[in-house]
C-alpha cells in the first residue's frame, strides 16, 4: 500500500495521483496541514522532512519515504515493474520523458501556480482559509467573520512568498502564453507528448495545466484549446476530477461578480524560472516571508497585484 501525503488542491500532488491511477497501484490519501506537516513528521522516523514536503509518499511494504513528484514517479517505476510504464521505451525515450517532467514542473507549473493564486486572491480570497487553514484550530478561520480577514492575510503572505505582484512587471502572462502556444504547436500532430506511448510526461502536462482553468486569459484562449482538450482526455482516462473544489468556488464567485481579466499588452516577458543543462529536480520560486520587506507588501498586495486587471463579464479587444 502506498500512502500519499498531499495538499489535495496541489497540481504537483495531482501529478502523483494520476501516476498511481495509471499504474493501478493500491494507495490511500492523507490530506495534510500545509504549515505544520504534522502528518509527515509523524511517520518520518528520523528522515529529514524538506521545506517543500508535498507531495510525499510512504511505501508501507518497504518503509521508504519519498519527497517531490518526479522522484516519486521514479520510485514507483522501479517499485512496480509489472505495472503500466511511466517511462516506457528505450533509454533515450526515458531520458526525454524525464526532461519533459522537469520542464513542465519548472516552467509551466511554477508560472501556472503564480497566475492561479493571483486569480483566487483577486476574485475570492475567502477561499484561501479553506485551502490552508481548514485543519488549523478546528477550522475556526474558515467561519464567517474570520474568513474574510484570514483570506486577505493569507493572500498577503502568499504574495510575499511567491512575489505575485511582480508578474505584470516581468511579463509573466505574456511569456506563459508564448510558451503554451509553442507547446500546442509542437504537439499538434502528436498523440503523446514523448514517443509513441502514454507516459509520465502526458499526465504531468495535464496536472500542470489544471490551475490555468480558472484564469480567463488562458482558459478561453482559442490557440490553447487543443492543450486543454488533451488534458480532458487524460483526466477522463485516469478518472481524475473534472473540477477541483477551488474551481467550483471560483465559478460560484463569478455568478455573483464578473471575473477579473487582464488588459492585453504586446511586450516581451520572462518565465520566473529557467532550466539548466542536466537539471534533475524542478526549480522552486519560494521566497522567505518574514523579512523587513514585508512592510512594503500591503502596498504590493492592494495596488501592485491589481495592476493591469479589471472585472469584465466578457473578453474584448482590450481585456481578456
């Protein structure tokens, strides 16, 4: 039995869930406290728990505790040789799959997390306590009254942690659009992301696209619909949820108020992370929170995060 320690809304955790579903391995999920990681510490048995602990798996048969989504997939591939392959084909094909995993985790996954969290903060910050604080103090911070304050407090902390306010200045949306359009073009005639068989690269792409489903400028982009259609096929094949609870909450918020859209720009942009030759693990963009610069973040949160954005019912020539 494999135990997956996860944050249920994380697209990195979903990547592992899809891999377990593809292999047909018996597993169970443990939803964890995002801050204390108490559930992992309880079974670590002296194994150091990294700062970026999710996802993690514990193999009840071997006692192994493995962190990070791509090492977990490597472990599952070796541990269950009779299961459907995550890394099929010859050595060159397996290396290409592994390279795609690092690319999607580093370039797509980090950028998608930035723009999706920003969308949640702008449209329904009261959702954040449900994601992060539902297991803290008996869920008191998810109750009406405290939920609004806790949501904006978490939004401020997340903005500091991931520098969401810098996305517009660095042209992140434009850079991510360019990356995705190039990816859609490259995969246009291909059934699978790598080689001639379904692999970890296919399920990783589907998982890392998940956050963009709540961001109108990507979810509604005509040129990106083939990528989302590919994603839906993977979700259907592996029995993944069509909608996460945060997607449902955002949809409900949009029935009350128009979604937040971006003013279109023609600029050169940059993704927040870059790939290095031979990179074996995904990059990470987390920054320290409790530094003196936190004093500036109420301004960044209230003004910088909202720059170039407005509520619009429909896309138009100016806003998308």
